[in-house]
C-alpha cells in the first residue's frame, strides 16, 4: 500500500451484490480498515419506510464515520458504500435527491462497482429484488460514478471469482494486496 496515495476505496452498487462480504476481506488483504454500511444499521434501527430526511441522515452518518476512519487509519479505508450510494437510493425511491448530496464531496480515491449478477437475498432491509429493479439500481449507480468523474472498475463473478476480480480491479489501479 505504501506509496499509492490511496486512502479510501468505496464499494458501490446495488443491494445483494457482495459488498459486505468482500469488504472485510479486501481491507484485511490491503492492511487497511473496513467501514461497514451505515445505512444498514440505520434501517435495522428505524425501518425501511424511508423519507428524504432519513436518506440525508444516512448520508451524513456515513460521512461522519468515513471522516473519522480516514483520520485514524489504517489506510486504505475500504468503505461499504458512501453518500453517493445513498443519493442513488434517493433516485430509486423518490426520483429526486436532496441538495445535500450534490454538495457532498468526500469522494473515495477508487470505487469498485459491483454488478447485480449474484442471486438477490432478502434480509429484511433490502427493497429492490426484481431483475428490472436490480438493473435500474445498477444503471443509476454507474451513472452516478460517471457523473462524478471518479475512478472505478466493475466487479463481477460468482464465489471466489468475485473476490479475485475485486483484487484484480484494485491491482489495475496500482494498489497491491498483501496475499497471505
């Protein structure tokens, strides 16, 4: 990791695509820190009947966690989504977003965009399980990364192949994992 200048890697994409499974493994392989998805904790505590105010609270909560993790290290911080993903949730739920999301700018150095090519698993907090909804969620996720002009790579594949593809994606950015 030394010398890459990468302090954060964000896992981005629709629900049920392996971000929470791969995130801790990726952080360990990089000698960094894993930051779990704040939105999941929020949904488990408050339910999934979201308002726009809830989405702003989720974005702000995740941003506060990210700021603290970036200040403390170790780096890179592998973050399971960020407010860009919450903005996409606003697009999915309401077709609009609060202006707070446009002002948010603590972007990660690299994004990994997870494809919806895994089976969807209901877990009590997920909302968009049909093929059409998953594809729309993915398309909006990609569009947000393109709109923001961030560096990203696509992660696809089943099982261990998905993890290997995530490692290959970060390697393509010059970020080397410590393979054990």
